[in-house]
């Protein structure tokens, strides 16, 4: 019964989304406040419909209703509750429903929160959002319905892929999808601005909170995914430049560029056309990501729930949606008013350069991701583009960007004093170079690139703090004044500071981890030793463990350094009978910011020997914690900045273009 | 400002923009071309590798089905197995932990290079997380050769215990 309600509510959501398009569109044409209100009501109702459908599907998963095909294929009665809930979005159908939930949710949010928007702009935004909702809901209802029933329900389900039965991955899709789809609002606002022919400071102020929300959620989503890959796959790495990873990274890069260009449009009225372009590109990359991940056209090490037959439909949706968006752009953008002028050395220029670098980086990632497809279409050869390509192209562009980041906020608008900025950053530059050189001199083995990375990270953090000190006059010695100034700083400024520091923390972690990671693997019998850098690991025992829906072998090791016991890693190797699949459960000992990472491999009976042996792999990942803490700080900065903007949501009407 | 810049502010801004974009674009294009010529790796099935004869030491990907009964695991952590397609076989040697989904008869992709003695030294062996699917290149190459017992053979839903 509940399943029928869910299926019905989903169709209702589709119809209501369509109603939302018609009502809001008519409201714009007739300039009718009544119709606009009705359109907003429809947006809210569409969200409620999809929410009911989502709740119904979740209910089916929680109670293990195997008459629903999707539940039977992805759930199991013995699965812990968290993973039964997470199973809701673990499959293709469920994840598309989650996508629609976020899409209609953001549509309802625009309709409800957008009181300060001009009536015309708002009506077109709600209509566009409804159009996106209609397209994706139609896809979900007709091509990927999660409520399809089985005539002959099985007694037991096939269970969710055990690799996905993990707390980080249980919450990863909701964050990632809200991030992806948060950018849809930005897309709708851009389309609306083009229809209205008005892109000004007020519009940019409107775009920022949505872009910030999408960006922050996407940051968390990507970080959770990387963290999951790090400790669940047991390969010791956290980023593989896999197509699926790139698919989530490209919208993030574009959203980052958008956040920065929107500042220029907001504060100076310049770059309006470019900002609109980025706003459209951001969601286009989100849809491209969904297509790449779901269609399986590219070989990925972690593609789940792919379905090539539906890929074509998603590609058509992508082509039509993005195509019409960019057509609208090509048609209307030339009529946008040009913005204010600025000198070559100015904050505008720094932000333009930031955008150029981010756009170029996105382009190289896109090309590397799609090149296998292009090559195959042209020559028929199968190739793969691996991490070396991305390291070679992406890193230099990002290095240039990182060098620029601390200077940006210190430059003044319109025309800046380059010498003054250089002086103010002198101390930070000195510390950064000193840190890099010190690392080069003291840390063995010597790694020039990793030391340059340390210098860059320190430069980012130090330079950002210099700017904070500058703003609060920390060097003037008047502490009361400094404190007054610090508390008086707008939250947006704090958000930027945190985001830049977070990036620095990430750069430090990524460079140190990559540069000085130590790896060792050996087959050990009980009592055997494995040497890993300064550590010695001893396999003490291996015992069987009964999990809720798996059987495991759990090893107990002792990690000793200089004769002192440091920790006892207990890695597991789990067998899930429901899917006939084995996974490794990595043991990670956190020592400060460093990780001692131990994986238990398969058991092998040595020929001739009496005792069995186990393959044990261990990694020493220095500063690995920073890799994941950095992005969390960045996202925190985003949310703090968002809390600032929220207060100003209503002020959208206020400003015409300054100067 | 210097005299050689155009007088019109609009043209001047355009010039500055071009001056900023050009080096970044040149850098990006240069690195991309270099990267794509140098750090891509080709995918071969054993018979394609036999025909293409990649030089020893050149990083490639070798994909195919793991021949039944060919897997030899030694106590020092080494694994030898035969990857085959319809017409050819290749001996693969790998040091380390096999992916959880590695099974005889299943499709895999190994990255690595051929040694001088013709044995493929794998650095990494990939099987998909999701056991219902083959690595795409493998399934496609096998389809071409007419050996494909594809996804269609396995129903989307299987009663527990009946399969895998």
C-alpha cells in the first residue's frame, strides 16, 4: 500500500512540476502576482510529492519489502538499519529519486525564500527550476521507476554491495547530490537573468548564496567520497583521477570559479556575461557528472549502479537542457550591459586570473576524462588516461593559482598598489620559502616537489593570515582595537579566510602524504614481522568474527617503534555471503596527523609449510589527516559565509550598479 | 600608463584580458598535448597485444578473462595467472593482494608492462567493485570476438544462493 502511495506521489510530483512551469511562466507573461503565487505553491507541492515518494521508498527498504524490485535487488533483512536506509539511494533508481528530491527541494526553497527577488526574475527562475524538475522526474517515472513491483516477491534480497555498507558512504550521496543539484538554482537564476536581460549587482548577490550552498555541500560530498575510497578500498590512496571522481570534481572547480567571478559582478558590476556563463556551466557539469557516473561509458574503478541503456536518455537530457541554456546565452548575452573598468593590477584582475586558471584546469580535466571516448571514436583504440596526465597538467595550473590566492584579497578594487601588497606579503613569503628549504634540508629522503608543496601550503596559510592581520591592524599593537576589528569583520570575510586556510591545510597534507608515504607488503605467518619505515609490525593472531551480515577474519597486530608499542591495528577481511563478496576493513592508527594504515589480505596456504600465511600491506601516510580536514575547513568557511548572506537575502533589491 | 596601449578603455581591457589568457592557455594546451602523447596507456587483449607487440617496459593495460585453473599463488605473495581471449593467452605475474572480486573465469584489467621474457608484469589488477559488470573494454573486446556471455545471461535479480 505504502509503495503504491509512493509511486502515485512521484507521478503527482511530476505533474505538479509541470504545473509549476505553466503557472510561473504564465505569471511572467501576464505579470500576475496571483499566478506567481500559485506557481510557487506548485513548487512546494511538487517537493512534498517527491518527499512522500522518497519516504515511501525508504520505508520499503527499512521494512525489507521485497515485492519492490529495487529493494529486492539492493537490500537484505540482515543488513543493519543504517545501511537499509542508505540502500534507498544505493541503486540507480533510488539515486535518481534522491536527485529529484534535491531538485524539487531547491525549487521549493527558491520559491519560499526568494521574497526579495524582482517578480519577473523570480517567476522565470521558478519556471526554469520546474522545467528541470519535470525533465528529471519524467526520466525517473518512465525510465527508472524505483517502485516497480515484482509479481513473485523473493524471500530474501540480493543485498547492497558490501563496499557501500559504510557510514561515510551512507551519507556521501546525499551531500554530493545536494551539492550537484544546488547548482541547478544557479542555472535557473542565470536563465532567468538572460530572459529578463538584466544581470547586475543585485542578481550576483542573489546567485551567491545558492552557489555557496552548492559549493559547500559538494566540497563535503567529494571529501566524504575521497575518505571512503581511502579507508574502504584499502589501496592506501585517496584520489585516483578516476572518471567518476573527475565527474564530481569538475562542477566543484566551476562552482569555485563562479563564487569568485560573482564577487566581481556583485561589487563592480563587471564580468556579468562570464558569471552567467559559469552559472550555466556549473550545473551542466553536474549533469555531465551524473551522465558519466550512471551510464558507464567510461571505465571507472568505482562505478556503481551503472546502466548503459539509460545513459543515452541521460545524454539527451543533458544535451537538451544545457544546449537550450547556452543557446539562450548566445542569444541574450550580447545585450548585457558591460561593467566597470579596472586597471591591470587590481582585485578584479586577480579574480579574472583566478577564473582563467580554474577554467583552464577544468578544461584539462575534462579533456583527460573524455579523451578515451574521443580517441575511441576516432581511431577505435582503447586507451586510458592515468594520473600522470592529470598530475602534469593540473598541478602547474593550480600552483599558479595558489601563488595568486593570498595576494587577491589584499589588492584593492579598480587599481591596486602592487608594491604595497608585495611588502605586506613579504613576511609570509619569507616564512613559506624558509619552511620549504627547512623541509628540504632536514627531512629525509629529500623530495624537492614535496618541499615546494610545503612552501605553497605555508604561503597560503601565512598569506591569508597576513591579510587577516592587516584588516585587524594586529601589528599596530592596540589589542582592543584589533579585537574590535576582528569581531566587526563580516562573516563573508571569515568564510573566505577559512576557505583559503583550508586549501592551504589540504595542500600541506596532500604534498607531504604523496611525498613521504612509505609502503610495505609481506606475507606473514603468526608471529611474523613487517618493517615499515621506523615501525615494525608483528602479526599476533588472526581470529574469526561473526558480523551482523558477514563473517570476518580479524588480525591483531602490534606496531612498535623504537622498542615501544605504539598501537594495535586490527584490520579485518569480511566475507558477505548474501552477495558472495569479500571486502577489506582497513585499520588506521592516527598518530597526530599521520596515519598508520594496515590492510589484511587473503589467507594463503604456503606449499610445504604447516601454518597458513596472510598477506599484510601497510602504509605510513604522513599528514594524511590534513587531506580530509582541509576541505572540511573550506566547507565550514562556505557555511559561515552563507550564514552572512542569509541575513542579506532580502536586500537583493537595494543596489543598482555601483560607480 | 604606457603610451603603446590602445587609447580606448574597452580595447585596452580586451588587450589586457588577452595578455592574461594567452600564457595560461599556452601552458594548458602545451601540457595537455605533452601529457596526452606521453602518459596515456593502451588497452590490449592478449591477441591484440600479440599483434601490436608493445615494447617491453611500455606501460599498457591488459584485459581478458582469467583462465580457469591457471591461478598459482605462492607463499611469498606472488600470483601467476593466465589471461586469455578467444585466440591468445598471456601469462601475468603479479606481486601483491588481488582485488576482492578477482576470480577465475572473470574479466579483469591488469596495468603494467611486458617483461623481456614475454611475461606481463602487473603493477595493479583491477576487477570491478560491482560483480555484475565486466570491465568495459574487456566486454567490448570479447563481444567483437563473439565470446560474450553478457549481463543479459544474469537476470537483474537472482534468488539468493542460486548464483555467484
